[in-house]
C-alpha cells in the first residue's frame, strides 16, 4: 500500500466515524445529546473535506475550479442525498410509512445513480 493511500485511509476512517457518531447522537433521542451530535457531525464533515483536499494534493491533481457546472452538480448531489435520506427516515422513524418510504428511497437511489453519467460522462463502446 502506498503511503498516500494509507494516510487517506486513516483520515477517512476518522472522519467517517466522527460524522456517523455525530449523526447517531442527533438521531437517537434516548441519548439526549443532540447539540453535541451536531458539533461532532460537523467536525467529522470538516475532517472528510480536509481528507479530500489532502488526497488531491498528494495525488498531484489541480485544485477544483469553481464554475456554474460544478456548483450545479454539487447542489444536485445534495438534493439527491436528501431525497434518499427522507426515504430512509420515512421507513425507520415514522409509523405506517414503510411503503412510501421505500418508494422515496428508491427515487433517491436513482437520483444518486444519475450523478455517475453527470460527473464522468457516457462513452460509446462501439468506437
């Protein structure tokens, strides 16, 4: 394993654990740690953002240039993730919402899958 991959692995695990623990602290009312969970989740998200920046730097890639197309993709990705999350909440949190939650979750998955051709593009294999 290359040094850069190991560093990114460690940073990703730390950021992911902080973010997921923060979300659990927010969403499990028995713990009574909503505010602390928000803080921990934000710390985890910032750690993951730093990990992404470090990865790009260690790979020798140029910084991401902000343009309207990139901003549109990010907004679309956030929207798709929120739709997926609403579907999950409907199935796990609310009563008698299992079937509508599954439908909304599947719509969210399809929206997230649409990010692949949007970001990578489609190539014709016949050429």
